[in-house]
């Protein structure tokens, strides 16, 4: 299998449509996030006046965005064979991932923010992170008990804190930078820029639209949004 064979196969559209659907979802969540009361109120504050909200809404939306990013990661990434995986199956997965990356991703010297795993993994393993934290709290561990533990908190900026190094984020959203923070199992903070995630998702959507525009149906019609696909023998319908 090769990238060209994947691209020319009848199933290339399936992968493109799935990526298109996921990234369209991310872009739509951008609007929902920006229109939450917590974000609107934080942005309305005069500079120098900090805002803090314990509303759950921005964090539920952020979790959905990270969930979509996880689905994309599985389509675009293929680093090594799975245990017991046949060579041919691995090579197909590898070439399929290469095809999608070459066809759809923006070119960047650094890694793509949408595939950044630190915050995503910490959110997905939330229970493990909190179990570890609680055990340290119960043991009266000074490394935890001396810090400000913030769970599902939306804050205008880091300036709301006297010492940012003393903050332990368990789902923390900074409005001015549009960054999401989450501590890992070592209680080290990870950050993801949602602005960069949105920018990359918008680029991918545009590339999916270009893919569709180059492949009109027999009547010359072009799809402009993710759609269903039927690949059937004529006698079936």
C-alpha cells in the first residue's frame, strides 16, 4: 500500500468525511464556548479587574473539544505496529495516516496543537489524577496542601493569582489567552491553546472543502458540508 493508493481508493472519501465532520464539530464548539456567560462576563471586565467563575459550562465544552481532538489523533497518527498486528494492516494504517496528514494538515515546524496530548490525557484520566491528589491531601502532603486547587474554574487571566506557581489546575480555563490547563499524575501543569486548536481545525475544514470541490458528482454538484456516502452495487438500490 502507498499514499497514492489510499488517495485513489474509493474509501479515501470516508476518511475525509470523518475528519471533516469532527473538525466542523470543533469549529461549532468555538462559537458555543465564546458565547458562554462566563467567557462573556470575563471579557467585559475592565483591564485590571479580575474575574472568576465556577460555571461548569466552559469546561463541558472544552472536554467535548478535547474528545474530538482525540478522535482526530487516532486518524492522523500511526507511530508503531500494535501488538500482534500483521505487517500489511500496519502499513495500511501508516499510509492512511500519512495521506491524511499530507492532504489536510497545515504545515508547521512545531507540532500541531490539535494533537497535543498532555491536557487531553489528563482530562480523560480525570479520576486517576484526583485519586492521587486526594491521597496526598489526606496524607497532609505539603506539596499539595500549600497550593490553590482549582477545579472547573474559569479565570480572566493569570494575574488573578499572586503566585501562579502555587496554582494546581484541575480543569482551569484562562480567558485572556484562551488556554486550558490540567495537571498530570505528577501534578505538573499541562496547557493547550484552544485558539490554536480552532485555527488548525478551520484549516482542515477548508482543505476538506477543497477536496470535495475537486470531486463533483456525475451531475456536477459539489457537497459543501460533511455528508453520507453510499458505495453500493447498482442492483442493491
